[in-house]
């Protein structure tokens, strides 16, 4: 189906920003406002409360908006991580992950090794990408794909169904 972190900011905004390669703010990626009322799929205003959502995204503005949207839904955000190796370490030493949002191409590397590790743990995975679904190959054709630029107001509430 194609749908159009615990970030420690206590280290300071500069450290957080330095962990990401900054890109120009894309048109249309303004502040995220996730509305969950009136959505028949969402039963509370914090439907992801207590759920750990792993986020791997190397574009700062996208990562931050995903984080904000997930927090608005009550999620405990694990990340966002700007590369998949740092996220893989969390699988060994961090909290259990309930669902993962993975950018397909992170710092010019495909995130598929991490996706395989998550699937072995029965963790639902959602890919985010500007690429077409063919880049996923046969192995990941069943994985939900969110096309960039993301419409988080539509996409994030659909995440609730993956963790129920």
C-alpha cells in the first residue's frame, strides 16, 4: 500500500543539528498538525501512547516533523537517527520497538539490512522515500510505503493500525 526519536535535546540544539546533514526546507513541509479527532481509525487523542516508534531519517526537517507528529499521537520516539547503524545499536540495547519508520536511502546507503533485522523481530516497518516502490525489490513489496514529500496529517494516523 502506498500512502501519498528518543532525541536527547538536552545535549543542546547544536548537537542535535550537527547529527544531521541539513537540507533546504522543502516547499510544503511546514509545521505538522496532526488531527486525530473525527478519524474513525483513531479512538483516542493519543493512540500511540506507550508505543516505541523507531525513526531513521537523515533529512533534519523531515525527521523533526515526523518526531513532532508522533509525539502528538503519544508515541515514545526512538530517534530520529540519521543513519541506520546507530539505529541498529538501539535494537540490541534499547527499548522494544513497536513499529519503525525508515527512510529507504539514508546517507547514500539503503536501509534494508535494518528492515530485515526488524522483520525478524516481527516489528512492522514503514518505508519513506521519494523513490518508486520498484526500488524495494521483491523482498519488501508487502511493506507500507509513504511517498515523499510526506503528508503526515494523513500518514501518521494510518500508523496506528500497524501497532494494534
